[in-house]
C-alpha cells in the first residue's frame, strides 16, 4: 500500500495513478457522506465529484496536523453545505407535508432498520432538516457550530433538529408498520 505522504505528494504533482489511488481509497466513505446530504443517489454522485475536485485543488493546503481522512471528510462536508447554500434553500421553511408528520413514536425502532433504509429515510427529509440532522447527529457538530456554518440561529438549529427527529421517528414507525404488513400477507 502506498504511504499517505507519497500519495498526497504524487497527487499534488499531478500523477494520475496517485489520483486514482486516492479516489479508490476514499470514494466509498465519502460517497456515504454525500449520500447523507443529498436528495438522491444522483445528487450524491454530483457531490462526490465536486468534493474530489476540491480535494485535488486544495491538497497543497493539507498541513498534516491531523488525519488526512479527517481533512478529506471536512472538505466533503463543507462542499455539501456549500451545495446546500447554492440552492438558496431556507432552513426555517417547513413543508405542510412534513409539518403534518410530526408526532411521537418509539425511537428504538431505528435499531431494526438497515443502514441503507435509514439513509433512504433521511434523504426524504427536506434539505434543511437533513443538513442540520447530519451535522449534529452524524458529524457531531454543536448547535453553535451548525448555526455559524449555515448562517442561522442556534435556536433554529435546535428546532430543525427536533423536527427532523420527530419526522424520522414517524417515518420509521410507518416503514416498520408497512414492512410488518408485507410479511403477514
């Protein structure tokens, strides 16, 4: 396996083989990151391409002060947020359909779902809810950090997260109910 430092320097020098290796090494994990922020698989592919373009353009800025994978992940998260901003979506808008789905359900239902199913349910959230949910729950950012990144208040971040969780709980309960019905037929 090629050492990370050689891989990075090779990519900076424009070595195609090193660029392909970097892509192979990180594309699966970064696709998973993109999928959490995208509306669908096609959007995730677009985010993946945008993210790698930014990684290759900015490799010279990596200072080796932390993990390289962490740096790459940060580029992809920031790229996803930037993509979200470009579409000029307003986080505080709640669609009527989503507003009507807010309710209480059992959160332990998530334990019964496969990762693929969970990602699909998260993708059904509006972009605002999905972004705050991913940043807080998956990436571990604080509400203050989310507010700063997205240009919203901490209160908006908290309410977006609460609504996202409620919607997901309802969707999980519905999914499990539908799944149970299909098995009893």
